[in-house]
C-alpha cells in the first residue's frame, strides 16, 4: 500500500499552486523541497533570470527547464559601464540564442543587460521566435540598425522594444520602415540611444499613429522639438514620454502646439529626454507637472531659477533625476514640494572641472533626506561631504535601500574636520537596516569596512574605490556581509590574505571584481586550483601572467561562481586560473 | 625593434606631408595645436606645420609611470622634420585615461593624499563612475557652452594660415573656421581599431588635450600588447562627421578603406543614394578641438599599406589590405 503523505497532491494541483509563485528565488526554494517538487517545478517554470551568463550554460538551462517563455541574461561586470572592461571581453548572446532557438520556440521575452548582441543574433531571434513580445537590450552593443530591421520585419507580436543605453551602429535610417503596415501592437518603444541617422521620422510618425496601445515612447536626441507636438497628438494615451532635443528658437506656433499636445496627454506621468533644453520651452509641460511621478532632467542643461521653478510644480514626483545645476537651493525646494519622493539621482554637470561650477554640496542631500520621508534610493555626485551630514542623513532616512555617494575627488576627507568619512558611512549602514546597495567614496580607512561588516547584513552589492588601508578591510566585508552578492573594488590596497581566507564566501556570491589592487598572481592560481566551482579570470593587457612573477599583482581580477566551468570565449588578454592553468602554460 | 606611432598632418589635397618622429620630454615642448588645459604645450617659433606628431616607442618603457600624477601636459612631443626618426625612448608621458590600462590609476592612488581638486581624477580610468553615454552628453554640452562663450579654442591665432587652409575637402564640404560646431552623436569615447588586431578598443578623447597624449595613449593600448611592430611606422586615421553648418543637410557617412572587419566593409550610402568607399583623414592636421569635435572613429595602419592613401580623397577604388601582424 502506498504511503499517503501530506504532500501527495496530484501534480496538476501542485503545478497550479506553483503558478502563483512568480519570484525566481521562491521557485528555487520550492524546487529543493523534494524530488517530485523539483520535477514539477521545472516543467512549469516559465521565467528565468541568469545574473551572470557564464554561471551556467544554455544547455544546462534548457535541460532543466524545458518550457521557458521569458529569459533575462546579464553579461559584463558592472564596471564595464565605466570603461574598465576592454572590448572583446565577452558576454556574447549568440550561443544562448542559438540553443534557445531550437528549444524555446515559444519564447516571448528576451531581456539582456551588458551583453554583446550581433546582427546575426538579432536575425536569429527574428527568425526563431515568432511569438516574441518583449526585447530589451539594456547597455548592449555589437549590433546595428540592420539587426533592428530584422526584428521589426518579423516580430509581429512585439509589444516592447527597449534599447536603453545601448550602442548601436548606425548604418541605415530606415529600419523603422520594416515594421509592416499591419503591425499595430507596439506598447513600449525606447530608442533614446540611437545616433544621428538612425531614425526615419516619417516612419516613426506612421508607426506611432497606427499603434493605439502605445504607452511608452522615448525618442532619441535627433528628433527636433517642432516635430514632437505632431507625434504627441497621435499618441495622447502615452504614460511615459521622452523628448528628443529640447532646444529650438522660440516660436509662438511651435510653443502653443507643444503646450496643447502635452495638455492633451491626460495619462502622462513620466517625462525624460530634454537634451539641450532651453528654459523658453519648459512651461509647455506645466499642464502635466502636477501628475508627474517621474522626471528625468539629467540631460538638460537648464539652471536655476528655471529648474527650481519647474520642480516646484511637481508635487507628485516619486523619481527625480537631475544635474547638479539644481544646487542646494533647488533641492531644498524639492524637499518641501515633493513629499512622495522615493528616488533621487543628482549627476555632475562638470565632473572634471577643478573648481565647482555649481553650489551643490552635502546640504542639498541633507535637505531632501529631511523633507522626503519616503526617500529610499539615492545616487548623488558632489564635491564635499561631512560625517555630520551623513549621520544626519542616515537618521532621517532609515529606510534607504540604495545609497550611492560619489565624491568627485575620490579620496577627499570630511571637509569640516578633515577626518575620514568612516563614521558617516558607518551611520548609514547602522541605521539603514534594509540597505541593499552601497557605493562608497571619499577618504576611508579600514574602519568603515568594519562598520559595514558589522551592520550591513542585508547588503547585496557594494562598490568601493580608493578606500581602505589593508586586507583587514576586505576581510570585514567578506566575513560580515551575509547577503553580499556582488562586490566590486577598484584601486584599493587589498591583497591576497583576505581573499584566500574567505575563499568559500566567494561561492556564495555572484561575482567579485578587483582592479588595480594588490592581489598576486600566485593567489589567483591558488584560488583557481582550490575552488573548482569558481572561475578565476585574470585580465591583463600587457601579456600573459606566466611571464611575470607569482608575487606580481594582477591588473584586473574577476571571480564568479559557475556550474559551467571555465569559459572558452575569452579574448587574448583574459586568462582563467583553473587547475590546468599552471600546467597549460609550462 | 622600434616602431613609431605617427600622427600625420598630411591631409588635404596635397601630398601626404612629412612624418615626424618625436622625441619626448627632454627638449622644449612643441606642438602645433592649442590645448585646452592651462598647462599648455608651448609653441615652437618655427613650427613645421605640415609635419605630424609622432612618438617613438622605445622598447624599455614597459612600466614607466609618470613621476607625478598631475600630468604636466607640457611634456608633449617635439616635432621634428620629416627625415628625423629618432629612436629615443619616451618616459614620463602624461598619465592619460586609457581604457584598460592601470598606470594612471596607480600613479594617482599612490600619491600621498589626493591630488588637488579633481585635476588628477580625469586621468583615472573608471572614475568618476559615470557611464560613457552620459559622459559624452556632458561633453557635448560643455563644448557648445564654451563655443557659445566665444572661446576660440581653435587656436587660429597661433597657427599660420596655411594650416587652416588645408581643407578637409569632402564632397565639397569645407570646415567652418568657427568653433560653433554642431556636435551630435557620441563623442568622448571613440572606437579605435588597429589593423591586424581583431579587438578594437575605445579611447576617451576628453582625457586628452593634445595629439601627443592621444598618441601616447594609443601607443599604450596597441603597441605594448603586440610585440611585433617592426620598423614600419604606423599611421592614425580618423573618420569624421560633418564639421559645420547644416548637419541635417549633409549626412556624413563613415568612410572606410577595405578592412577586415565585417562592419567596415559595408559601404554607407550618401544622401543622393550613391555609395562610395572613401578615405580616412590623417590625424594631426586640424586643431585638436576641431578634431575632437568631429572624429568618430580611429584606425591605425602601417605606413607601408597607407602609402598613397592619405593624399587622395577620391581614389575610392583604392583598397589596401593590411597585413596581419
């Protein structure tokens, strides 16, 4: 007689239950309960997130999950955004697309971040996934408008095409023409990254005109201001809109058309673009301002008082991205006007200038932290900071989830006491118990890392530059931060000891990046030998590591856990320290 | 085994101009271009303007670090005559921001304390942590603001007129002599490809203020990691966008000489529908500012392959295959 247990539901019921579990983490947890749950779960998983495309191979994914409809892949390490990862490093999507083409013909969503996507890959996508609905290429590169034309021509069910921050080779301006006249399903289009010759405006107009469900449209810089009114009038249902260049000679007809067009967009909640913005045309959006929840002015060179005046008209703002032209005074206005503010990003207008060009200091951030109780995500570039300010901010905002402070001079001390900023950042991690992401800057000793290791228990991502004095700092982080997934370090005096002492920790993390530090080749080799489930990749453009002494520091080090073993698509300047490394080269 | 990285000033319709080797650093700083930063290269009294700039490689310079992080831009190369190919090893070049190298970063971080202000930080790769896309947008902004302020960055005063008269004649386009260049597109980081090396690189032009430092950076990038440069000189070409006037009226395709890479063999279409292979410009001809605002790509070739290419703009059928290194 079969033992009846509480878990002997029919599979269909379990499957039905699992269908309510959307989060990958929860699904992963369910899948390890028992073998039958593993089996049922894997057959009904539809969505998969691979945070590091080299952590697993496409074959393995397909073998385990036979019917995926949505995939998200990330490639290069985060510091690739700042040009620290040379071209050719890797992150190619083609192997994934090739294998999925056969295995997942019903794939609906592809989201890629920091991957190399070629026209060949895009053509294969277009050919293989007739049901494709969502294609997001976030910070990708390697493709041209030809690839986009293939997608446009073939993907009849496409609802979302988002090329956010990608580098696209502009070959032809007419790829938009490849959307057939019968195509009407577009909901979201982000082409803000495209260069000059990429977009045929008439094709864009026709496309917008025939897609009644279009809710999100982010234009590229080259779309002139006088064309926007026409475009908006064809899509008054837009929720999110990104302008092109926001500069033109002031003409009353253009002005009034624009104002009317914006006024008719009753659902508009998010605005961005505003390249080269001139103050004269700002008032055309005033009718929308009261509804705005998200405003991205980080490409707009407008200054106070125009900038502050605009901000003061947006009481519903939840997300604000702006240049430091807003200055402390503008941030104070923001703090008093926008009580729903959750996310603030302030970018530098002149990052390399020796003297400050604007009056933006720590005071602005203190004001916002004080006035906006819902603030939880901050990215702030400025030139001075004090421990006192950081402590105040931490006390004002114990709900921070993301705190990234970038002092333009990377080793600057507390400007009032000339002390390191250890205590200030320590207060941040101590008060903000839910902090998931932290970026440090300024003069920092090992002490701040001691605070981080002690308090930052939910921290998942830490970015460090020009900080610390010894390996102890790294040891504090690796041994104390229980939730750490990604650690990226540049230009810090960290060497072998902490790394080797915490080698096991590295298997619990997605990745570790260290560049311009003091980790020796010998330590890398040792890690490679002892930790088979880690890929230890040494990057050095001066030549193969074996040409140097074991004690020489490596230029760049990228360590990530993987069940797929070392990769084979590395460029000549990347070496993997696996068990065979030493013997291979001898 | 020495090669040279030579930036030739030989554009225009005339002859290729001489190439010049440059020995760095001991002698007075000479440059024919104006630099933006205050520690400017000084100008020679007897500038040979049709000569280019070049830097010799030297073999033993593998780990040169500048003595100070605050680069004295004054340590630029010296222009010599065309016959002069010195084999002086360079040292103490400015610490430049180059993708992939850490020399500058090291020198900055090992300075006692931080450099004053952020003057040193523009030379550190990856700092401040701003995406290239955003950085380029800022650059465009800053440039047009400076242009608006009437800053004569071109340095016309400092150059004899004949240099300016070297037209970048392309389909009849002439360079405007004003600085109000309508820049669009992604400036700042430009792609650099060297023939024979499959992997291209990117260089941040904003981290340089003169051709010498750019040459230095390119040298660091390409010529250190390959050890078979041989004795031939290398030329740096650039492709450019329309420099003036109505950008919308004149669509400037990139022009390529037959190259290995797939994307480079596609002939871009001109506005009138014809397509044409054209030439690249030789770097070093125009004032630095104008160059930076118009360049889109760089390409490094050996002189042996490049001979005969430079002077002609419309020898569109002249394809040169470069030999692999």
